[in-house]
């Protein structure tokens, strides 16, 4: 999702966090993302939270989630994009 304006807003940054962490941004968008991060403590905190969440989820064992919780999560995410 390339951005057209030179300045990346906080809202745009939030939308790009996953692509940034997956190293899937264009070089231009990556530069704009990193420039914004240098001056925005709120977005720095958001990125740190996303990294922490990914790290924590990566340590979960499949059997650590009850079948009921798994079903509830799958149901919630199945409908997420529809809203």
C-alpha cells in the first residue's frame, strides 16, 4: 500500500506496521516509516507493543489454548474483515 504524501501520519504508520515487520514495504515507504518513528514516541511505543505481542504469541503452544477459546478466536477473526 504505497503512500503518496511525503509525511507519514500516525494513522498511516499503524496501517503499515505489519508490512514493516515483515520487511514488505517499498524502500520509499520504509524510509518514511523510519523517519516518522524517529520523532514520534507514541508510534515507537506502538511498534514495541506489536513486537512484544508477536514474540509472546510465538511462544504459545498449540495445546495451551482450550478448544473453546480457539473456536471463539476463529469465529471473531473470521468476521473481523466483514465489519
